[in-house]
């Protein structure tokens, strides 16, 4: 039978190993801002024609997407 001291050592060792793994796997680089959710898209109907707008939430630039589908945001001319 284990003593109380041995049980306490095993519990503390297990807790420290668990915290070490959690801290190391949760580490991310702070230098690069997250790109998730940077661009938002909204579509409006004007009669029978849809108007599609792309919004860059970091810079606030709004561009209308017409014949520019599939192009990167930097290459869309917008209107």
C-alpha cells in the first residue's frame, strides 16, 4: 500500500505533466495576426441582379465583386 506522501507526489507529477502539455500545445505566435474572419461577404438583390460586396474588416475597404470572381482581394478593382 502506498503512503500518502507517495500518492501526493504522483498527483503533483501528473498535474505538472498535464499542465506542461497543455501550455506547449496551446502556444501560438503573437507576431502574426489571425486571418480567420478577416473578409466578410454580403449579397444584396437589386431587382433580378445580385450585388456582392467583400469587406476587409482589418482595413475597412469595401469592394464590389462583378466580373472579378475568383481573384484575390488585392486584384479586385471594385467600384
